[in-house]
């Protein structure tokens, strides 16, 4: 039974969570029981051979990350589950936390056994009260039943799991910003190296994995590597949970075989197509920080490699759909306001650059833009650069740059029209409404 079966067949309806007894009846905690009978390195090797890549956005191989934990340091080892899910357009992790919280808990404990940790922290974004409540309730059950605590499943090994509530900062979805917050400080990302696997929480080795990544671990151990790899391809093994939102008839979460499901399939088959009988204009496939794709580029499988080759990134699997009526100037302004607001301010190119981008897009949006502003917008994006060019500590600057450059590349006409016609159609409509009210 894969993650798909666990979520769709055995999970309760949205708004309620699966009990410990029901979870066990559907095969739960068998993966952990098997893992506890294995050497820790053997569990890591299974995850490595399964090829599961991080489902939080970067897509780094989980088993490889685990193998970076140094041996014999004398320091405690920690596991941090990144459940911040603050990327606009992403909401698939909450389905796991709220409907099958024991699956995540089992994954955390199995991962702790593999890396030599005895404490796991699940860092949940503060805007997810239902997720926090479901996890806390499940942890009470897990401690009562002995799958978490001082004697995990009678093995004599102790491992505890704690939920930590975030304070609503996007930057805490960046793994080192998350660590700073867990330690009680501001959510400032850290310079790497040292990488968290070597020096993370309290300067001790720490592995940070996404919710969905950890939820796959007990299934890999229980059912075997080949069962996991029977779905997907060598580039993207296993299923993927995808959240689809925006201008569709049926916004939803869906679990897919990424090798056989295209972005078009996600929109037309799973989300009911573009709403109101309109045509598709653009898609952001991996959450708001990845490059936008035009409508003619979506016939590609939802694998990391295929989406990358098509000019974007699968990222955190938050598919945002925009119909033909969308003003791309307005859409980009929405994103730039967000990234400027969420910049932690630690790096000058990000702190100042995201503000420049917002001001330039605002000027074009309000009909105050000059023809040269479009090229200037592109130039400022290049100047900001970001972590990819060694200019900032984390990728937040790039999260603003990639949408900006791709919007201009594929939808430059919307920006030219806003300059030539006295502003975005959205802004002009708002001004007309204000004038009517004033009259």
C-alpha cells in the first residue's frame, strides 16, 4: 500500500484526523517496527536506494542528506521536520498532518533511528492551527501506545517528537531560518557551510526534511525499495502530492505518478479544467517562487527534470493556474509585495532589491511607468542575483527574481500595454470604482 492508498482510501474526510487504532489497522507503524529491527545505516541505505527526493522544493536526495551526518562527534543528533509550508500556492503537506498525522510521526521516528537522533521537532507554520491540533492529539496517542517515548515499541530505545508552532514568517521555511527560530532567535538564515547535517540545532548535527519526504520513509521501509520505485521514474521516484489552485473549477490536492501525469492532466483531469469556460494563460507549477510557464508549455510530465527542461521548476508542487483574463502585471505585483514584505532584511541585495522590484512593478501597474522601466525591471532582477550568484545567504531574493524574469520573458506584452495604456486593467478598474463612489 502506497502513500496514495493511505491518504485516499484510509484517511478520514477533511476536517478530521485518523486515530491511532485506525492507522494501525491500515498497516500503520509496521514500517517503524521493521526499521527498529534493522541497523540504522541499513535504513539510510534503503532511503538512498529508493531515490526519494526532498518534497519541500529543492528536491535534494533524502538518503544522501542523511549520510552527511558525522559519526562519533559526541554531540546529540536532531531531526527537524519542515512543516512551515509558507510558499504561496502550496497546501499539500497539511493534508498529511491533518488527515494522517500518525504517518508523519512514524516517519519522524523511523528517520531518527536511521540518523542516530532521539529528538524530532515538527516545525508547523503558525497559520495551521488544525495541523498543530491534529499532530498534538496524535502524539498523545503515540505516547500512550509506546510508538513515541522512552521505550519505542519495546525496543529499549527512546525517541520523542515535539511540535513547534511558527510565528508566521515565510523565511522560516528556509531550513537554516527554521533552525534559528527553533533555537528561540529571529528567523535569520545562516551562511553555509557548515551545513545543518554537520552543525545545525545548537551546533549539533541536524537533518531537516519536508513533511511529505518523511511520510514516505515508513512506506519505503515496510514495502521495500522496488515497491516505492514502481511509481515515477529514475529522476522522480515515488508519487507526488500536488496542490492545484487559482482559476480552476475544482481546486484540490491530488496524488499522482509524476512520470505519467502532465501539468495539463493536473489542470484538466484533476482540477476540472480552467474555470468559467475560459482559456489558459499561464501556470506556476511549483509554488510562487518558480518561473511561470505559458499555456503552450504544459504538456510535460510533472517530474523534476521534465519541468526544469520546460523552463520552470516542480518545486514544492503548488500549481497556480491563471486564465486568459489575468493581467500579469497585477499578478507579479502581488508576488513582489509578498517577497518584499517577507524578506528578513539580513542581506542588502534582498532587503533593498525586493523593494526596488515592488516599486517598479507598482509604477507600471499604476500607469506611471516609462517604456524604459520594463528593461530596468529586468536589469534590477539581474543585479539582485541572490544565493545562486553568491550575493545572498538564502534563496528568497531568487524567489523574487525568477518570477520577475519569467513574467517579462513570456508576458512582456502585458507590461508594455500597461505602460502605453495608462496602467494595468485591474488598477484602472479600481480607479473607476473609486471615482464612481466619490461622485
